[in-house]
């Protein structure tokens, strides 16, 4: 094979590789532009929706502000934890009794409150 045929083969290979990269780049650019167009359309649709801002609830006066647990004593934090746990447990019990009453089901003895009668 002649020496210039090798040069011709390599020039053709490099040209084809560049053509392939050019076509892939154009395809990638078109897909990117379609994505940007879709994002713009979605932004236009969502831009007309008015956000609903709910007022923040006022902090309860009996609760400490957020972040104060770092400086509180462990006894106070333990008491608060136990009180909140008992409150959640009582609320679950109350909902369970109400749900069973609504459905006409029998109540568990542990769920009934004998102190209020």
C-alpha cells in the first residue's frame, strides 16, 4: 500500500468522526432547547397560580421557644417529654374510644375512663 493511501484513510476517518460528533452535538442541542421550551411553558402555567400563604400559628405561651432545649436542664426536658408522651397517648385513646363508639364496637376495659363518672 502506498504511503499516501494511509494519509487518505486517516483523513477520511477523522472527517467521519468529526461529522459524527457534529451530528451528535446538533441532536443534543435540539433536545436541550426542547427541554428549555418545556420548562418555560411549565413556568408560565405555574406562574399564574397564586401561592396560598397560611398565617403562622402563634406559639403557645406554655411552651418554650424552639432551640431553648439546648440550654434547659435535663429534668425539665424529661418532664416535658413525659408530659407530651402522656398527652399523645391520651389523645390516641380518646380517638380510639370515639371511633369504636361510632362503629358500634365493644370497648376495651383499658380504654374506658372510670375517673370521670
